[in-house]
C-alpha cells in the first residue's frame, strides 16, 4: 500500500544555487535527512504551514475588528 501511495505522488524540480546546495548538503550530514531534496521539502512545508497559520490568524483578527466596528456603528 505504501508503494502505491508513493507511486501516485508527483514531483517537480526546483533549482537552487550550487553553493546553497553544498551548504545544505554539509549541514544535513549528521541528521535524519537522506538528501537535500528531503531537507528542502521539510523546510518548505514548515515555512508554508507557518505562513498559512499566520494568514489564518490575521483573517480572524480582521474579522474580529470588522465585527467590533459594526457593533460600534462605524460600518
């Protein structure tokens, strides 16, 4: 079953400067990451999750401000 899930995944290629690749490669030598691609995927997922959470918080804050302004008769 895991094999089927892996086969269904789609990938694309991104390019990064060679010096960055080499730096990341050295950094992950003694970690659980098996490749620069694995590390990059992890970092991008974490960053995206943080940005999405921040956007969600901001949307909630904006909604709360709008609700308060309406309650005060400004809207």
